[in-house]
């Protein structure tokens, strides 16, 4: 029994030490991505991404209530004007009948209407304090072009904004 105790005590001690130093590890690989346009972008005024969907409220007897988002334009150019346009006419369509509801999209405090023809915003008016903090806050407004009653149904459409830096000097 003495011999067994003689071998058991060191064996238990070495097992305790082995378990103490046998730390378990785990590795986690996290992929980080970003979509980068090195020249220009438009965001909410606080710098967060614009929403992918905006729900316009319908007011019976009146039509769709206009919706406005406070935005900022960000640029890497300290001199270039900015052109903003729509890729196609803004509209929503009834999901069942296909009836189109034209929309008016405007940008800026003076509500410059955006169309498929580029609307120019001067560098000086957008970035009076330089590009580091983005442009002045620009209201981006979506409204039913002709206010009026709509047939019951679900309406949807996509507004494609195109924002580019002017290629000619201001």
C-alpha cells in the first residue's frame, strides 16, 4: 500500500499540473468589408447610410404625404462642383393595376427638383467650411407630383440617385 501511495501522489500532482497548463484556445476569423467610392457619397446628416426603403404615408382625400430626409454629401475633392440626377423618372406603381404615380424628388434647402438631367451644386455652396465635415445639411424630399386620391393598393418604386463630381473646374 505504501508503494502505491508512493506512486499515486506524484502521479496525481503531475496530472493536476498538466491540466492547469493545458489551456484551451479558439481562433475566430472575422472578415471585414467596406464599399468605398474614393470620390463622393451621400449619407444621413449624421453620417449613417441612407435607408434602403422609405414608406410614404397616405392621407385619405389628400394623397401621399411628402417625406424629407436630412442628408450630407461627402467629397474628397476640395474644388469640384457636384452634379445630382435621377437615372429615371421617379414614380411608384400599383402592384396590381400597374398605375403609375409620378414623384417629385428635390434636394437642398431651396428644393432643387431632381430630374434625369444633372442639377449642379457648387462647391462653395455645399462645402463653405471645407470637405472634412461634409456638406451643409441638404433636405432630400420625396413627394407625390400631383397631390390627389389614389386607388386602394400597394405601391412601390425605386428612386435611383446619381451623384458625381463635376469634371470641369468651377
